[in-house]
DNA sequence: CGAATGGTTGACTATATTCAAGCCAAGTGG
DNA sequence: CCACTTGGCTTGAATATAGTCAACCATTCG
C-alpha cells in the first residue's frame, strides 16, 4: 500500500519546482547550465502526503534524503515496549532523512504533520554529484553539519532546563528556524505539530507542557493558541531558554 | 601554551602504533602496501595528555579528528552563563572530534579524563584518502553514522527515563562499548570519568546519581564503587534501561 | 598533617507526573 | 441544522520524583 501510495503521488519532473515554497533554500541554487539539468533530472517531487501519513518507516532501507518543499514532518522512534518518542521536527526548506546517512536503514519513522510535498534526492545521485562538484559537496556537508549540530548539541544544552525554560527554548528554536526561511518580522509562528508531539519531544507530560505554556502566557511573554504561538516578548523568550 | 604543549607531546611517526591499545579498531586495518604507508604518514600520535588537560577547545578551527589509542575523553559545551554541560564520553578505540565535521570550529571542548594518547587524523588527509579509496570512505561513513546515531537517537530514547533507569541505561551503554572493544566476559567496567561528569551528562544532580546508584546496588543489580561498576545482573540492567 | 576535592547522606522543598474530570472545536450522522 | 461523538487540550488535587542545602565522610595531594 505504501509503495502504491508513492507511485500514486509521484509527479513528473516537468516542472518540479513550481509549487515549491522553499526554492531559495534548495540545493540546486549552486548549479547552473548542464549541472542544473543533471540535478533536476536526479530529483523527484512527491506529494501530497496527508496529515498522519507515513513517509518512510524506521528499518526500511535508506536510499534518499528529502527536501521539504511544503508542509512539515516529525520523526519518531519506537521503544521496545511500543512507546513512540518524537526525535525531531522538520520544517519547510529543511532536509529530512539525514539521520539515515551512514546507516543501512532509516533509524526513525517520518510522518507528515500537515499536507506535505517533498523533493526526493536519491543518495546514489547525491554521491555522484558530490564527486562531480566540490561546491555541492561542501554545501551538503555544511547542511548536514548544521542539522546534526542542532539535533545533538542543542539538546545537550536543553536537557537540564526546567519545563518552562524547555518550552521557551523550543519556541525560540522554532521561531529562529521559521524566520531564517522567511525573513518577515512576524512574531506569530504556526505550530504544524500537535501539542502532545511537542510534549513528547521535550520529555514532558502533555499536562506539564500545557501548564508551562499557560505560565508563559500569563507572564505576558507569549500568546498561546492551539495552532500557533505569538512571541510577544521575544527578548524574554530568548533569555529564558538559556541556562 | 596550548600549542607549546602540543609540540612538546608530538611523537615521531616511527613507530606510531606500538603502544596503541586499540589497534584492531584502527581505520588502518583497511589498508595494505602503499596505501598503508600513506596512511601511516598522514597520522600523528599525540600524548600523553594528563587528566583534566584540554585537547582542543570549542571555537578553535576544526582540522582533525582523533582516534583514541589509550585513555578516555569527555566533551563539554559552555552555556552563556558559564555552566559546563558534558555532551559525550569517548573511550579507547572510538573517534573524537566527529562533532566538528561540517563546522568551521569544534563545537565542544575535549578534555582528557585520564592519561590519554591520541592518533590525529588531519581532515584534509582524510578527505584525500576518501577520494583515493572507496572502502576507506565507506568505513569512515559507517563509523560517523554510528557515532551520530548513538549520540542522537540513544538520547532520544533516554530522555524520558526516570533517574534510576537513566543510570541503568548509561551503565549498560558503557558496558556495551567496553565489551565491543574487548571481547572478554568481564562484568566490571572502569569509570574513567568522575561521577559528577556522569550526573551532568545524564541531566541529574550529583546527589540524585548517587542515590540511584545506591538503589541499584541495594537491589543487587550492580556493585557501585568509586572508579568502577560491576554489572552483577546484566539482564536486569538491560531491562531497566528501556521504556 | 591539613586542605581540597569528590562523593554520600538526610531533611526539606521544588518540580513534574499521574489520574480524573471537564472543556472545546471539528467532524459525523440523523 | 443540530445533537453526538471524538480527539486534543486544559485544569485541579494528590502523588511521585528530583533538586537543594547543609553536613559529613573518604581520598588525594601538597
């Protein structure tokens, strides 16, 4: 069914990028002329994935990384007793599946959080392009480095925070990521994921997250809605999220 | 002073590997003949680093990764308010500095936990060898993948554990790493790091770690000493460390 | 020997989880 | 169009858990 769904969703490459909300952050910006042609032939647009739909499962062979054209994705691992733990959120303009590099299989499930369109980059092609173009290789390494860095070392700093600070940290991180794709001055960021997902990701009970968000709202630092959060006092949010 | 210390410690390449405790896990095992010669010329043995000595600092340029021949290392980042957070422990036979790949600078300090000898692999040379030898490239990627995987995804699973379970998880992880380098059946693993470092790494107060270790000891699952831990009931330790 | 550091213990406090109940908005079927 | 259900979210009270503070013990190091 999964495979069938993929086939169903597969869109031709001509023109693959018209609907992309994240074109300025696409790796293709490095290329021109013949190389751009090669790149565009290598990638495939896939979508739409509906909310809750699985993009790939943990344990399936790692063949591709994905660029998120539109939408948002969560990754989650399943413990031996069947508890799901959210490991990351990927937003528009970010890379998905990077955690599979160096592994036979993807280590986590990837699940769409809203209607999502992806640009698939087969890893074999990526390797070929890395060999052919050093600039591409460097750009890719930089992206991967940044991804790993934020996944690992940000968490190292966040794990000793109290619930309220953790939440502030999460909100501020999300804000930075949204803003970097979208230089506008908006302080209201959408939350494509469920609050329960956020709680899980932060290692909090949903009730604790709810209380922490409430506390921040009562302090006048944020305005907490179901599907978005407004960072009223940006400086304060930033301050709270550091030890 | 740092630079000076390095020069002081620099040992000639002939013979670099005689004292290595981790030779079977060295990347050179891939090579033979002329390539082995090239590899041996590329690497440099450095040591001894005394306990507490800084190997590299966060923010200094990333030039090399290191293979730990002997000893053990912790990496730590410093928060804006000056609090140190331990991000990882690296043991004999493991790679240090991997967190710098894709970055201009090392993201964390590396500090020796005991008398430590390293084998330095300049990243420029690594890149050259990757181009020259696909098998090496694959082996390296595999190592990096495993490192990242354990740093990121293991933590994702551990972050929702209670103190006692976190401690069991840490001990079991350490046990697996020690055993994989050293196929003996010993159940007593040395602790090159301070208990305060472990507590920091696990996001616990030192007192909480102490109590958790005590509880495990009282349960008859481990024997808790200052510089080592004996896993009396291995199965139980493993069981406790999963959700 | 005395100081310093790391580790432990106990009492108290802060913090987060659990459980149970209720609310609200969105989707469903009559 | 309106009850009805559902899932996600919130609230309050009771409980479990970890952190803090202060004192103390053990080892190491000068």
